[in-house]
């Protein structure tokens, strides 16, 4: 999936869309990828002399990737959007720098009604930069 196809299934838009493509997807896993553009505004302040991708943005990339997977599994357009309800066991292991490309992997570990339990990783090459467990549910847009 390219960026246009991603935007057709999730509500995120630039400048807060942090997912460039979906490399692979099946019923329980998804692999996304994005280029860390040195022109992202947050690098002006995080940190000007040593720009580092904020950990919260790595988490957001993972959440957006999960939203694409969940959109594939359930009908969209029902007036609800996926939202994160819980974040657990988050670990940051490697700095991500401007100009790098990250791979995002998300797996569904369980599902109860409209609540999805997921595990995600963000990495550069073979090095994992972030690992997290999280829960996503659907929220009404109205």
C-alpha cells in the first residue's frame, strides 16, 4: 500500500501521518515502513545540535500501522476510529536519526469484542529501536 491507499483507510493526515508504505499485511500482522525526513519540524527542537526521533513519534508510527491492520479486519466508515487505550512495556533501545528508514512491525496478540491487544516494534535494519505492547479500541467520531 502506498500513502494514498493508507490515507483511504485511516484518518491520519500530514503533518501527523508517519507511515509511508505498507510492505506486507495478513490477518494478524503488518509491516510498515517510513523514511525519517530530516525536515520534520520537531527536529528543530529535539535536539537542534543532535536531532533524534522522539520516542513518542516511534509509538505513534506503531499505532498508525496498527490502525491500517485493524481497518483491514473490520469495515471502515462506520463513524468510528481506532484509538489507543493502553500502552505497556515500552522500551527504547536505539536512537533513530534523520535520514534513516524505519520498519514497523505489529502483531495482534488477542482480541476481545472491539478491543485489540497488540505488540509492535520499530527498527532500523536489524536493530530494534522501540518495542511496545498496546491496546486499541474504536471511538465514535461524534
